[in-house]
């Protein structure tokens, strides 16, 4: 089953303004982007050549966390907020390879993402994949839309992959995460990752990107990211560089990327 809820969707795609979902698609080798996105992506890469390594390793982190959640943790429902454009190993593909009956709701507010959600986000026949158009700044609307597909009395894995930097204020970002988790029952999980402010080249590239007209993204220190997990219990190894979260290869051979992530359980 595949469905898409379009209430409140913007009527047109503004190809002249770079968008983070399309820029990440470009960095990951996708084709679903526009010249403005490629120009912004190239400018970022020129200032910070490691950005494609960061994009790739963040994607691998996401896949590992989903495999853990659908496997060892036994989660069968996933709420992926700020999903971006489909690439390889999307949340529903990874989860349903482990547990075909998994139910996944994707959330984004980019009309181009909706177009590809309709075309590409298919589901295993034993499970469900849905898409809702909603804004990260409106947790109540996200939960209301998710409730149409997910049973919010049963555990849900909330996925926040590289999106909380779009909420500039630390207090608002923390409150957004807490409101989303508050709408989920005990036994639910948070899988989260975001860019961190530890590399002058990355910071300079991010500042230039934020001046490009795209929605700004704020880099935080790992200590500031820790506040997102208040009230949750970390799954080992806690908040670490994404290449160090349960790696499948030697992390010493992986690039050092300015992206931290964790998985945590709601008690």
C-alpha cells in the first residue's frame, strides 16, 4: 500500500532556490535536483570537500539504526520526519527487509519530495508506506497525520536524520523533539543525527550555504545535541560520531566526519 496526504502542500516547486533535500540528493549521486541545488552543493563542497563523505556515512548510520530497531528492538512502526528525496536504502526498504509487516510514515514539506513519494515509495505487501506533507515546526500536525497510519499506542521509531539543524533555536529544537516523543508510547525510540560544529572548514561552508537563500542549517556541538535526548535512555554506544555507531567495518578506516548520532529509548 502506498498513499500520500497532500493537505497544505505548496502548489509549485521553486527551482530557483536551493533546497536541502535536493542538495543532499545531489551529494548522494541522485538526479532529482535543479541547477540552483547543484550550484549550492558545489560551493559547499569547494569549501568543505568532505561533505560527500559526510552525506554517505550519515546515510549508512541511518540504515544501521533502522536494522537494529526493526531487528533486535522489534519495532514495527517508523516515523521518518524530514525524509528528503528517495535514494537507495530508504527507511521502508531497510525496515521491511528485516520485518516485511513494518509500517512507515514519511514526513516532508517539499512538493518535489511528494512527487517522488507517489512514484517511488512502494511498500512490501505485508506492510504500509505512507507520506504526509507537514512541517517540522508543527509536531502536533505531524503526530495527527501519522496517527492515520500508525498505532500510536504501540512503539514507534522516530527518525530525525540531519533535520534538527533547520530549527535554529536550541530551546525550540529541544521542545520539538520532546513534543514528538511525548506523542509516542513507552518503548518507542529516537534515531537522530546532525552535523556538528567542530571543523572550521565545515563551519565556513555552512555559513556560505546559509547565505545562499536555502533554509539555514545550524551546526551544534555534541554537548548541545545531548539535550535532545533528555528523558530517554541511550542505546549503546550513545551519542557518537556516526561512523562509530555499531560500525560494520573498522571505524579507523572511515573518514572523520562532522556528524554525530545516537539511538535512544523512551522508558
